């Protein structure tokens, strides 16, 4: 284990794709010899140590560079249970060192052209540009602001290349009229209901269409998951197109797990042509929890925060990531997943704040089974002053059986069921378990309706779509 990074390196160091001059090669070797034992450096060539409390974030199996995923717990990473979640360590140390707010800056994805190369050369050039003597002097001044300015002048250009320019600020959407029915209804202050329809396993769309027709008049929008739990199915884009053709308002989900930045940008320009406006950006479950043979478990090309940042800029500035401009940018209502119970609510709120700054306009949360704990999370969002910048749709799932309850509790990342619900299912006869699940869901909806910060619910029936209209009617949320 590296001296300052309390975690094992996930994969071996990167090697550069190109042959470099002797000086650069030598510098790379020295950097690796020094940063390897100290930080477990993987030589990503895009160093962020300054921002991550001097713990290398590339120890994360997903290569998350903007905070933990929704499946992490303080004890272990869900991709590799033998290691801790490195982002917990980063948060804890940042908190201790008073560097917590530095975690708010939206950090760029890797520039793969730099992967395997050194970063010290950039730092040296940046110091020279700023003035070596000026920097040394700034270290001895008592003026904290001057010290900070000098430090930032050197390191910001290194971690925020010209093609990215991330920051820690909120960027309100640069348009006035709502772009989708979901956005329109949320703006009116209505308590909205969205739901999910499971994408089919084959090319047959009969059931998909019937399910959409069955729920569309009861909800404001319908989500289509993007190969949830890393299980391939019909794509979210195809299902969203079918829904748009049936006059429903689709929420197109994109999992970073299966995307590159090129694919993301071209797809997003394309979906607008299909009448799709709501886009939910998620990092996605790791391939490790998917079926065998396991797909690529290498680090991701980008995370959900970076996806939001890229899409917000495409929409508001009409610019691709590479700077090319487009005359007619897509209209998008951008959403993100939120996991109120995945980790410490305080840490989770920091990540949620970052997503809002990056571009998230609405959250759909993970399944909620305890509203008391949800309130703790909301309290932290309130402290971060973001509740008026994002709509929150709380996730509700009717549990069908004791088996499903146990599966959700022990297998699905970021979900924990309270003991009370687990034991109720255990005590209930099999034939009555469906009714119990619906009653529990109705009780949760009732509690959620009374929380003023919650703007609606998102019903995830996981293949049990037939109960959705009944739940909506019984909860008094019929449109
Ligand atoms: S962020 Fe990249 S360059 Fe910095 S220590 Fe980690 S792997 Fe090395």
C-alpha cells in the first residue's frame, strides 16, 4: 500500500502510447518512482492529487474522479469487496485537512493522449510562467489569499486544461421555456409522478407498447433504464423513441459504463431528433454485478458528473467537448441519480451539490424505504443551498416478495431495507406478500407527500408495471 494513499492500486500503471524524448522519459520514470510508493500512482498523466486531499482517486476501480458512486459504503467498494472505497478516505482526509470544498470543483475526464506520461513537466512550466521567485515568496507570506492565488495560478492550469475549464460554481440553465412535459409540470409546482417501464429482452415491442399505454395517462414521464445491473436489454434510446411515438414523455437514461465521450455527444444530438428531451445521466452499475462473462471492468471514460458537464455545455453554449460549435444545439432537461443512503448523508450531499453545479436539474433518487433518513439527507442539501436549484423525485418500489426484499437488501448497491420491513415480509404468508409490498409503498408515498422539499415520486416497479396505475390511484396522485 502506498504511503499516503490508503488503498491498493487497482490496476498496473499506464504506459504511454507514444515514444517521447529522452528528457520526458526520464522525468516520467522519476515521477513514477516517487509517486508510486507515496501515492500508488497509476501514471494517469492528468494528476488531481491537489484536489483529492493527496489520495490518488485512480485507486477507484471505476476511475471515478468526481466522488464516489452510489454503491459505495464506508467499509468496502462494491466492485472489489476486498478494498475500501477510496472516496471515503478522500472525504475523511479532506474534512480533517479543511479541504472539503476543494472536492466541489468539476474535474475533467482523462485526456487519453496524456495517459502514461509525466505531469511534473506541466507543473514546472506553470511555475516558470507564474514566476519561480514569486511562488517561493508567496509561500512565506502571511496573507492567506495571496498564498492561495499563487498556488492556484500554478496548479489550476495543470488540472483544468483549456478544453475543460471546470469550476465549483452553479450554472443555471440558459433557456426560459420548459423543454419537456416533465419540466413544465415540475415548474408549475405540481407533485409529479414518473415511473419506469422495463425494456424488453428481445426485439418484440408488443409488451413494451402495452406497458407504456397502460401507464402513460397516469404519470408525467416514463424512464427506460440503460441495461440496469449491467444486463443487456433493448436500449434506452430505442424504448424512449417508442414512447415518444406513443405521445408519452420519455426519460432517456445513459449509463457512463457503456459510453465514451464521442458516443455520448453524438447520441445526445441524435436523441433530440427523436423528440427525446429528458436525459438522466448515471455512472451505472459496474460490469462485475452483471452476467458472466464479465464485460470490461477497466476505468470509465467519464463519470456521471462529467457527463452532465459535457451535456450542459452542449445545450447552453452549443459546443462539443473539443470546442467545435454547433448552430442548433439540443434541447435537454438534465437529470441525475441521487443516493440518499449510499454513504454518509453529508458526503452524499456534497456529491449531489456537484451534480447540480455540473448541470443536473432534477434528481431521481434510489429506492426510499425510510423517510427519517431521507430527511437527514435533505437537511444536508438545504445546508448546501441547492434545494431551489433542483427538483427531487423520490424513488418508490413496491416489493413483491420476501425474496425480492432480501435481494434488494443484500445485493443491490446503495440499497438497505430496514429490519422492520424485512421481518414483516418474513412473517407474512407468501400469498399475501404482494399486498404487503403495495401497502408499504403506499405508506411511504403518504410520508413523502408531506415533505415539502420533495417534488414528486418515481415509481420503480421492476417488471411489475401492472400495479403502477393502482398505486397512483390509491395514493390520490391521479392526474
Ligand atoms: S491522479 Fe494520476 S498522476 Fe496523480 S497520483 Fe493518481 S494516477 Fe498518479
